[in-house]
C-alpha cells in the first residue's frame, strides 16, 4: 500500500500548503489526519487525488473549511461518501468513475 510517510516525516507538516495533488500514486487511503486542524492542512483549497486506488474518504475532509476543489475521480470509491456539508467554499467536486451510490451533502 502506498502511504504518505511515517509519523516522523510527514509532507503535510507545512500547514500553509494550499494545493495538494497526489494523483496517480496508487494510494489506497488518505490519512484521517488530513483534516485535523492542528496536524492537518487547515488552509488547503485544492485536493486532487484522482487515478489512485482509494476505496473511501476520511470523514475529516469535512473539516477542511477552505477546500474549494476536491477531485477524487477514477478511484475505487464505493458506497456512500461522507457528508461534505460543512464545506461552504466547495465549488467543484469530482467523483466520476467510482462506484458511489446515493447522494452527497455539499455546502453549508
């Protein structure tokens, strides 16, 4: 399984990161910490994780208040998607080419 690194060496320790593109890395999961206000990426506005092996999304994505673009197309997402209702700034959500069923609450 591809991962983001050990606890001692995390690429997201730069809390001012605004754009993150981890496309085509065969990632099977995004870390739950990605949305943590202290250990995560509180200023992230664009997250692109397309063409990976993601089977689900961490619930903590809903805490990324600045997120405007989320592209997780071309993965292996199945079932429902966590509520993204708290993401008032989200203007672009790409879920195509997955096995997502049901609706997805977006925006406040």
